[in-house]
């Protein structure tokens, strides 16, 4: 049964990363909720789209 759980978590992470590429704050919001990480990601996304994506993927991959 652990294998099925692992496949589900990988699929879930891939969906979050796809959302993070399209709209970085959404990926972070789904991963960590309302937090300082979300605020930081919104600021990075406003300053430049690429830094927002990098931060969002980092947050998702870290958790």
C-alpha cells in the first residue's frame, strides 16, 4: 500500500508544480496555506514572474 500513497503524492506534487508555473502564489497557497511564504511569493511574483516560479517550486519541493 505505501507504493500507491507514493504515486498519489507524486501526482499531487506535479499538479501543484504545474499550478505554480501558471500562477505561483496559487501553488504556494495550496501547499502551505496563508503564511509568510505566500506573502513572500506574491512579492516575488510582482517583482518578476520567474523569481515567483522558482520560489513556488522550492516551497512545493521542500515540503
